[in-house]
């Protein structure tokens, strides 16, 4: 049944009520984080969409502080896992511990059993450790021995990584990268923001303390509201066109065929639709616009478009190709 104008208005009113909680959450996190507004809003997109987020940037850009502050501003269980080359899968998931008293094995759960997981410098651990996260990220469950345990809701992995070309890092497996709904690039603050950072942080007191301002139940309620946000059929077609343009650029008269090895997966289509709804939610709207799609598209697509050797030889980046697609695919 078609959504009427009145229904969209009702959804919009409901969205505004719930979006106010997330504006309060943003205000609390901004007590600690100067600038980086785009990163903070995209972290909320991941939270609303139940999608994991990967943040990439050189050290010292407050990636870890942003994630930990967001998690602490929500009254929930938070765990930080520092990824290192000697980390083992059992250090994350847990293991079976032998009990000599009765010759039995007892399950010792790992730090993955929390609502918010900060996987700090995820690309400093070898592939077997990164792969250990796959089941929990995709299935929201962990298997230890012969037992499978469901993870609590909300469950979100917020990972940070240094650029791949830095020493002592391992490329993330393609299958795992695709599990991240968003990949955010974190850049340096501008001059005025850096001056604010100096004034706020260059003391022995350090950063202000973040107080919990949101309950996990409010996150789950907001996700239910997100499902009601209206997406017109033309917007849905536009989303599908963007993803297909990364796979078959020639059909859209884009001269990218020799630059893209693999296009975005169907997960990208789902993530684009959900992300656009979340952008509308944070703007207090009950409907999605093409601009919502365009605003979230680079973060959804940049890690899902695999470049060819020719593109690398021409020093093209996935961001360059995504921008080209967004500029040339017809907007409804």
C-alpha cells in the first residue's frame, strides 16, 4: 500500500521525537571531541543501522577517543580490545578452561561479550584473529567449543586502523572488510579546531568525562522508527543504479571498466538504503532524499570497490571512482 502524505508527516513527527535523544548524545560527545562532526554523525548512522564501522586515519586524530566516548555516553557494556601481532582468537572470543576439581571444562567468555567493542588498531593483528570476528559481526553469536552463545543487543564493532601502507600492519581480509557497513576516513582538524584542542586538552586534567545520556532501549526503539522512514521507489532505483554502476560502468556510459576489478556487493545496496534512512532520521525527516543517499554513499562504497592494477598505476583511489559514479549517475 502506498504511503500517504499524512503517514509521512506522522512518521516525521515520530522521527523528530527520537532524533532529539541522539542530538543530546552528540552534544555530550562533543564535550570531548573537537570538530570531526562528519565522523561523529556517521558513527551514529552505524549505531542506528546496527552496522559495524571502520575508521581509518593516521595516529593521533582522536579515533579511539571518539569511539570510546560514544560508547560511554550510552549506558551499556563497553570493551576495548587492543589488537597486537601476538593476539590469539581465544583472547577475543573466549575459551574452555579445564577444572581439575571435577575434570570438566568451564567456558570463560572473552571481551567480545559486550554491547560496544572498540577494536583498536584492528589491522595490527594477523588474519586469523581478524577472521575470528567474522561470526560475531555477521551472525551476532560466538561459538566456544560445542556451544553457541547469542550476543546482547545492541552489539556493535567500532574498529580503528592506521593506513595499510604503514609498517607493522596487515591488510584486512576482503570478507571481513565487507562486513563493515561504513568505512570512514578521518582527516586532520583545521587550524581553528586544532587551537580549540590545544585549549581544551593541553592540561594535566586531560579530556572532560563523558556521562551516559542514552539507554540501550532507546537505541533499539530508534531502530524500529528507522524502519518506518519512507523511501520512494525512484530513490530505491537510484540506490540500485549506483551499486550497479560500480559493477557494470559501461551500461551507465562511465569510462571506468578498466579501473574497477570488482564492484560493490549486494550488502552495499542494503547499507545504502539503511544509511540514507539514518541520515534522514538525524535530520529529523520521515522520508529519504537523493542527497541522503549521496551523503552516505562514499562511506558505504569506498571499501567495497576493488581497484584494478591499472587504477593503482594511475594513482586512482576508490574515493575518486565513487565520486565519478555519484557525479554521473542520473539523480531522480
